[in-house]
C-alpha cells in the first residue's frame, strides 16, 4: 500500500505520511478494528464478563482491555457502563455503535 498524500491520523489531529504505511501495518489496523467491533457487538448483546474475562477472551492484557473500553466510552461517545448485578458491560441508553460499513437499504 502506498498512499502519497499526508492524511489526518484519526482522532489525533496529527498528520501522518501515509506512503510509509505497509500492507502489514494495514492488516494490523484491520485486526484491531475487527476486535473492537467484536467487543462492541458483545457489549450490545450484554454478554457476561468482567474486563479481566474479556481480556482473556480477546487475548490481550487487562490494561489493553481497559483502554479499549475507555475508547468506546470517551473517543466514541458511547454510554458504556458496568452493570454489577448482571456482571457485564452494557450501553445505558438505546443506540447503535458500528465500525463496519453498511449500505443503506
């Protein structure tokens, strides 16, 4: 992959030189996006589990999982809460958070 223009790095306001992004870097980013979408989908279904449970399920550290949950709440603006009674993360309000393209239909 070779992009010649400088692009805004999403969410940072910083420019990156995209001509230095390799196919491996792109694949890595796609894997991260897919993991984040899987986490969002699980939260929407109110699947049981603490952050430690989710970290183990996703094969990441607890610190990384807390970072992912923080990103969903703070960068994406989702009303994410931990429900102690149900022992799961959930969205406190109705709505939809999706990272994949969907055609209008």
